[in-house]
């Protein structure tokens, strides 16, 4: 059983792992929000509904206002509300779906539901993480402030955040546990998961996090980034180089000028899409660069006219075939977009909104293969120097070098599947979830 809560960025690596497990002869069911069922099914994975619509959540005031509030208490309350939102319905649904399963693999969002259900069923809960979200001294939780902290401060910041979230959600979480006949908890879920001894799969590359793989060891193995196979990308509607839009194929447009800068924000909905689009057009004109815009879920710049030959707007694209034709990337900093840009060897500007995105922006900045800028501060005046920085030739060379050091996606997903198989086969892992 693979349980996903979130957007396509959360579902895509889970789909890649599901495909690998299916290819090894396992039975797999993918449970996703209703607006991602078509995505999972299109990739050839048995898929069913789980939780509420991601689009509805992203459009809610909880995400569009509270999560972006300047007040840290408001943001914390929003994180708390998201962690338990629809919890009762999700638990009951997962309890039905996972009956008879050997394990529940679950992404970070909604991990508490998976852990509760795994405890009731006496099967392992195997976490699947796309960014460091557990206590460590290598990654700063202060990334949104634009600076790095000493290791001891990093560790303390994770402890404080973990404790604050636990205190904010404890009452609701214990109510949800009581629904399943489970006893109240006195520690955060991160501690509970760690006590089981089940490996927590980290689906991102150790090359980006100096010392983290050594610090976590086999408890939280950094296996590398996953990606979809070509056939799966076609099945979910990702357009390749022959995809037509607004006259001619994408290949025709790419061949007609210099390599463009890729721009895409996935499921992130800009607060003022018109102003953001104007900023990108103005900055591109000043620098004399072309833009390839992937509108994604948000439909960003989908009203662009075909007469503007310097801007090409598409829907969802096959990153593995399209990005290598670009010279740089600009996106929101989701783990999937980060991975795609790095695999293509592209310098990257992360225009982050929140969650793990500032961390990825800081990681790329520290690796000297990118830069970061809050989306709220994106203007033509801020974009010009930021784009100039990532278009620098030396940054391009460093990005190409990093590309060669990344774990190949096939090796990464294969390692993750090995961990799943070893965990399920180990009798010591069964019944230890509680």
C-alpha cells in the first residue's frame, strides 16, 4: 500500500517506486487525492482515492493566506490544521485499503495517518521523504532567512520546530488515535517512527547534503532522486519535444533560437499571476533571453499570445527530454522540479513560496549551482540580477559537474525497492509500529 497526500510533486516519486515494485512482481495499490487518480492510473499503477482534493486545499485560505502569513504563530496553526485536516476520513479509508497489505509506504504529508493504521494492522510503516524533515545538524531550518547556521543551531532549530508542531497537534492527534483504539502519545511522531527501527527512505541525493548520509546512516538512507520512465510520462500527458501548441512543435520553436530559460511553478498558485508574468517578460526582454513556460496546474501564462515568439507556453512537459534543451531553470523549488533541473545540468533560480522550498533554494545556492528568491519579492528588478547570476558560464560548468555526480534514477528507485523488500521480509519489523 502506498499512501500519498499532496500535489503531483508528492505523487510522482511514489508512482516511480510503485512501478518498480510492480515490475518485481509485487501487488501495489496507490492511494492519492481524487484529483491525482488519473495521474496514477495514466502511469499504469492501480490507483484509488484517498483524502481530499489537492486543488481545493491549495485554493483554500489555509494555504493561500495562513501558510504565507508573516506571523509565525499563524503559520504554525496552519501547519497544524493541515496535518490533521480530514484525518478521521483518511484513517478509515486507509484502514480499509491496507487490510491484508504487507506494509504501508507513505509520504511526509499525512504520515501520522499511515503510522496509526500500520499500528492497528501490525505491519511496517515505511516513510518516503523528499527532503530532510527529521532532526539533523546539516540542514538549516532558517533557510528562508537566507543564511546558514552552525550545526548546533541547526539541531536546536529542528528540535524546537518538532516540539512546537507536536504541542500544536497533540490533542487532535490523540483524538484520532482514540478513534482507532490506540493509546495517547506523549512524544512526537518522529520519535515514534524512529523507535520502530523501520528505515525512512530519503528520495534525494546525498551529493547535495554534506555529511547528512553519514549522520543518519542506515536509519534514513539517502538513495537519490526518482523519475518516471518515458512510457509513464506519455501516459500522464507530459508533452515531449514533438508536442504541438500554438503552431508548430516544441522542437520547431527550440530550433528557431537560442536555448531558453525554463519557467514552471507546478501546483503553486501565484498570488498575482499577471504581475508575475509581466516581471518575467520584462526581465527576459532586458536580458535578451527566451522563455519556455510550463503552466502546470496553475496555468501560469496560459494566456500568452502566439505572436510573442520569445515566449512559448506549454502545459506539463517531459522534463527528461525538454530540460536538456534549455540553458537554465526557474521554478518554485519543489523536490521534483529540483531533481529534474539537476539531472539536466541546469543552473536554477528557486522562487520559493514555503514548506521545504526555501531549504532547496539554500541547498542549490550553497552548492553554487543556483540562487533563491522568495516568490513574493519577484519583480523585474529582482529577476534581472538573479537570472544574470544563474546564466553565468561558471555556474553552468558547476551544474554540469554536479549532474555527473548524481545517483542515476534507476539505481535510486531500485535501492528504495530493495529497502521495502528487506523490511517486509524481516519478521522483526512486523508488529513494531506502535
